[in-house]
C-alpha cells in the first residue's frame, strides 16, 4: 500500500493544465436528518492543451447522477455527447469521456451529485451543541487544503481561481452565511432557498458556508464594511470583544496594504466543532470557539491575546492568501508565514502596551528553532507533489519559521521599504497567483536591495545556522555551521550550506556574515552581543570567557529583554546539542535573579521543564526544587496571588508562570494556597482565569479520585472551550494508573469533542506517570484515531508527541516497529523526526545527567 501511494503521489496530474474554470453556479441541499446532501454545479471554463475525448474534474466520495458538457463555439452552443462517466477513487477524480474530440475553447460542464455529511471535520460536516436542553446541529464547511472536492466536482487546485454563485437550501428559521452577502431568498416547500452574491475570483479552498441556530452582533468599519460575529445563542454574548477588534484590525490592514478590503461584509463565526484554530474563507471566517470568544470574567489574559492574534492572522489572509494566492501548495508558507508575522504587527499597533514583539520571539521563533534543528525538518519552500501531502507541512516550519524569516527581512529592509514592497506585490498579483520568487522579485525591484540573494537560502534550505563566536579584547572569530540538536544527525547529514547572516552586533548593523569563517576587528562597542533584538534566525555559542562577561552585564541590567532571552536560550540549546556542558546555562541563571520579564521567564521555565522531562530522574527532580524556589522567590514575593491595582500587562502575564514554577518546586505557601482555592471553589469562576491552569494541574499532580471527580464535573458543566482545554490538561495529569486509563478512555467517548482529542493525547504523553499507558492506548486505538482524525492537520504530530515522552534509547525499537506497521506518506517525515527526538534526548541525558545532578546537589 505504501509503495502504491508513493507512486501515485509522484505521478499525480495537475488538472488545471487541461481545464481552467472561470465561473461556478453551485446549488446544494443538505439533509441534516440523514446526514447527506445533493447538488448541481455548472462550471464554465476553458479547455486548453491538446484535443482529447476526456474532461476531468476533482471529486471525492461523491455519486455523480447526471452529466452534461456544452461547447460554446463561435458557431453557437452545442451539446457534447458523453460516452461514459467514471470516478477514479485513488486520484479523487471524475472523468467524462466523450464520443467526439474536444478542442481547446470555452465549455460548460453540468453535473448532478450526491454526498455524505461526515463527522470528521472536512468538506461539509456537522458541528454539535446543546441549547436550552436540546441537542442542535450546525452545518459548516472546511475546504482547505483540498476538501472542496468532497462537496462538489471542481478543479480543486489553488491556481484554478474562478467566481462562484452559491445557492443553499436551509431550514426557514435558521441563519445562513457564505462568502458574500445574501442576494435573495425564498421559501419553497417549507425550506429557505438562499442565493448569495457572486464572489470575487478565488480558489475553491476559500469557498464556505454555514447554517443553523446562530446569532450575531454587528458593526461597521469606517469604510462601511459590515462586520458580524456569529456564535451559538448562549455564546454570542462573548463576541463583542472580537467584533470591536475585527473592525479596528480591518481598518489597520486597509491602511497598511493601501488596498481596500474588497467585499461588502466580513463574518466571523465561532463554531463548537472546528479542527483548526480558524480558517480564512474570504468574507466568512470560521473559528474554534476558544480562538474567538472572550468572556471578561472567565477568559485568561493569554487567551485574550490569542483571540486578537488569531483574528489578525485570518484577516491578514483576506489580502495575503485570498487576494493573492500561492500557485501551488509548495508556497503555503507565503500564506501562513506572512500571516504569522503580520498578526503581531497588527495587534502591536492596536495594543502597544502588550509587547507582542517580545512574545513573538518566544511563541513563534523558539518553536521554529526546535523543529528546524532536526535533520528531518524541511525547507520553508517544500516540494508538494500531491495535496494529500499538504497536512505534513501545516507545521511550525511553514507558520513560525516562515514568520520568523519575514521578521528578519523586515528588520533588514526597515519598515517603510518593506511595506512599499508588499503593497507593490499585492497590487501586481491581485486576484491571481504568485510564488516565492515573485515576492522576492517585486521586493527587490521596489527596494533596490539584494532580496533574492539574501532570502533564497533561508527559504530553500532546510535548517538554520549556529555561529561559534570567540570574542577577545582585540577581535572576533566567527564560524558558522548548520545547527543540529541531535549529534547523530550531524554525523549522517553533513551540510555545507553557508547562510547570509545579519550579525546585528549593534541594532542598526546591516553587516552580513556570508562565509564559513571570518575574523572581525573589535567594534567600538565594548558590549559585544550578536543578533541584537533576536530578529536573526540563528543561534550563537560564545566562548566561556565572553559568556561570563555577558552574564555579568545581564545581572547589571545592561540588556533589553529580547537580548536576555537570546543569551540564555542560545546557551541551553548549545548544551542540548552537546556544544557545551549543561551546567554552563544553569550557572548563567544566577544572573537572572532579578528578572521581571515574562518572556525571559517563559524561556527559563520551558528549559527547566525540558530538563526535568528528558533527564527523567526522580532524585534530580527533588534536587532541582530548592534551586527553583530560590530563583523565583523575588518575583513571587513581588507579585503575590492577587492583581495589584494598575499593574502592568507584563506582570499579569508573569504571575501564573512564577506561581506555576514555585508550585512544581513544592513551595509550601504556594501549595497551601492552591489547595485552599480548590477546596473552597464551587465552580470555575471562583478561581481567577489566569490561575486556573496552575491550580488544576497542581491538584492533579498528587490528587486522588475525589479530586479527579471534581475536575471531571467541572469539565462536564462548562460551556467554555478554553476551560475544557485547561481541564483536559489536569485530567490527564494524575499519577494513579486507574485515573490515567479513565482519562484515556474518555477520548473516544461522547464526553470529549473530536476537535479536542489531540489535546488529551498530547497532554497525557507529557505526564511521566502516564507515558507508557498512553503509548499502549494510542497503538491499541490507532484505527480509531486514523478514521476520525486522519484528515486532521494534527494527525502527523502524533509520532512527535509520543517520541518527546521518551528519552531512553531502548524505546526506539518499539517506536520504529509500530510506525513501520502503520506507515504512510502523511506520517513519513514526522516518524523520522520522532526517531531523532528520541536519539537526541537520550544522548543529552547520557552525556550530561551526572554533571547536572552534581550542580543541583551543590
């Protein structure tokens, strides 16, 4: 089966090269009671290429009930006789064979079809909720990347842009929305037939509709665009924040791109069941509830930020992705990497006191480093030969590394030149398609800067560099090589790539390091720290003497917070890869005893957590506790548990991090307060939303059945998507085997929404007491996971979740044996990445655990 699929992937045909749609007329009627639908589509387009007796469209799992082809020749319309219609399941195609040759020219294809509404969240699918004691179903869509073919026959490729006239049949008392405003509607036999205005020219994956018991709030931008936020009747009260932000964000993008938003309206819909975080369907953006709803009393500050970032991300796509679209999925990063970057620009503009650019380094760049440090990472521009492979690149590389190199380019060009180039690019390719080279070419023409030479290596090559910097009083010796976190990867995959690296020794520095080695004179500044502002996508490892000097300057408060992040983060990563001993970054932490930045503490907390997990030694965990109590004491005393009047946004973000670290270290006063709050609470609202995760997870650490039942009751009682995710982390965090199995079995029950199953599995692997049981559960239930989540973007991550739980090389044969049995092209890369993760974690543990234990003993 594997060899067959690989062969299919390499030989797949691009249907757009034979038939190019111009306009769709699409009619769909959904039968919610029987979970099926029927429809008719008329596609007008141009046949190109050689004369042939066949016209081929995409379809998947549709039953074609009627077909007709009309030739619009110079002599008038003429029906083309169809000899037979057959579907090719392996290629997702319907082939219309004709008795006469069809020559290049204008044709219409009319098809009638039937399909199934399936619970896996792609194509046309149901979204379930309960309101006033009654179970209700919304009908919604998810067509990215190649699921439009599950709803209607089409050319389901991003380059195949066309306009759409959509009509759907909905119950007469239910709300209906699609990409464009409603043009007309009329009641026929008790149902409402809704006709929508013609869409702009766009790709099939951006078509969307929703209908059901939804209510909305409404506002207008200063350009008179109608913005609505839809949700279920009980949740629409939590949409005003999203509505206000969406209006302001649309206005910001209108100004920034110098191109007006091209539709009359923009709907944002919070869905109870949605696989991704959100989807940028043009004018009809679908969200997970937790990515859009904001309850002032119950939403944490972190999620409030995430709501803004996700909305800004999807609204950016209305230009960068929808107006100008990638030619093929190889350039997915053009959509996602750019949106991941500019979401921060927009939110920072609207909420400047939030410090979003400091968080960008931790939330985007750091995870990109983590995945790209593996030998089996992939380039930003990754070859995709078949859309089935697209799930494997909806990952940290396309989103976060893509966003990070855009951030580097923005710093290299400066804000004004960068913006001017983007505007020129969007205007040149509006309503059409482009690739990465098109973007670089326009930017280079507009800015007169060597963009192609600078950016090509960063997007076309796998990995990133580390600079080894030896700095003394007279000069600086530099050497670059590809950073591998796994020493075995470096041995088996030598890489001679030379990256053009912006050194940024001072913030305004534009010097590029473009050789393997170089010697530089000591600059006038006596405080030499490379990559000032941490916008360069590379790591730095300093000689020990200079690292000690940097530590002294950190302690003296001489660096901005992002530079403090870079110094400690680079040191820990160099240790994980074996370039230095882990005790060096641990000694470095003494310089951070007065640290008050939440982003710096996030990096410290993550590295200490990784250290505990990978070393997997109970005695070491106990030795680490006094150290953690000591380094967090100052901030714990300063912040306390309660919000302080007029405190900064950063202190609110920092508080749960510090209290969480102190709790893990068993700080007595913190544990006492956690147990008091949990004991006295009647419902979730009794605990501050920023602190619930800390309280719930620490109760679970040593909790029993009574605690478990209380958390489970909270889970069943809440209607908050955010709260369910927090509680799933706690419910999978118990140490008792019976409770571990109980939580795992909940995954396939009606208690857990399909969209949340991945959270439960990932969190359970993070529990050191549960990792073996979780592995056994996952392998036993693999068929269920594949059937229900196989088309989900999270599915290729399962090998990574499981590999990260194990730092013992003896587990590797078990891991390989299982994934060899269930191997598929979708999992191939992530399985190899999992092998590397087990190898590097085991190597790090074997190499440094003795020195680490001695450090904490002392």
